[in-house]
C-alpha cells in the first residue's frame, strides 16, 4: 500500500510456516531486491522506449498505470490540492510518479533512492498475533538486517506553510470525447486541520465532515447545491499526511459560479 510518505507491506496467515515463508518473500524483496543486478526490471516496471512506428514511444508498467490514473479528473484534482497545500515536499509530489517526469528518472537515481529510503533505519516492523515474537525478531535480524549499518541520513517530515494561501489555482483534465458540458469542472476549498498525531481531532473531523457533507440533510451540501454552485458536493478528510487536510469538493460546478464556494464555506 503506497502513501505519499511511506509504503506498507502487510502479510497475515493463520499457518505459522506459511507466515514465515511470506515474511521471507517480502523482506527479501524490500531489502535485497534484484534491481541491483537486473536492469531489465527497471526497464520493464519503470520506463523504456518501444517501437511506435514512425517514432519511439515511452512505455513501462508504472508509466502506463500512472497515465491511466491521472486521466481521471478527481485524481488530477487531488494532485492540485496536494501541490497547493504542500508545495515542494513529499506530500506535494505525485507518489506514483508523474508521467511527464518518469522518463527523466535514470537507473542510477532509481538505485540511489532505494539505498537511501529502503533502509532498516527508515523502517518500522509490526508483529501482532499468536506467535513467538522474539523468534521472529531474531530471524529478521539474522537473515536480513545484520548486514546493514545504522543510517542517520533519513528524511524528517516537518510542518509546512501553505504556499498558495487564499489563492485560486486552476488546472485541466482530459475530457471524454462525448462529454456534453465542458463548461463544468471540479472545485475544492481546502484547509489544514491539525496533525495526524492527534486522535481526538481525527475523530472530531470525521464527525464534522459527516454532518456537513455526507448525508442528504447535510447543510453545507444543500447550501452549495441550492446556490447552483454544483450538481454534487462532498467532503474529503485526509489523515494520511502529517498535517491533515479537509477538502470541500464541488463536482460538476459551473465556472461562472465557482467563486460562490468560498462564500458558502
């Protein structure tokens, strides 16, 4: 599971032998991958040139996946929100890779990134369930971690300033050929609402968000629709980032009325 600031590799099994086998597969893939000896993995999964007829075309598993993912207007909107709130930080970047930039990634830079961030000093191990925890920890250390030295060259996530506070930012997304109303778009009003280390605030935001926008009787949802700002409105609370964001999103809103969202929010 990939997030803007971490990747999680969960495994579970009620069979102890199966659990240890899967644990070995994951630990080996994370800390001792074949990417260092087989450049073809990078060319296949990342990007490479392919025969495009008149001219070579860029292809690759991740490259094509991200082209598909970012063709969706709501994915484009999420990217604009992240960049406007976090700018040039890990949260302001497209964690899956921007197709326009993927082809700039070199094999050497790819390996350097893995060496730095896929390091035991930058990892957390969680063991939970009916197991011999100390035996598991001893195996993890002996088989996988003992060959590494402690690293202090690790990222630190700090609080940021909103670089575009109270600014209107616009972007485009690819419309369907048969899309009838091209004068409509997606609009979002975004605010930072505290840190993800505050469980009480997380619960409070979940409750407030539900009341404001998640039911047919929600006052803010109805206010935006009644003002003819948009056809549908919803809230999005993101607690996966260090500094959490709450977004009020107007879907299929009319451009000439989009600034009304600021009045009602």
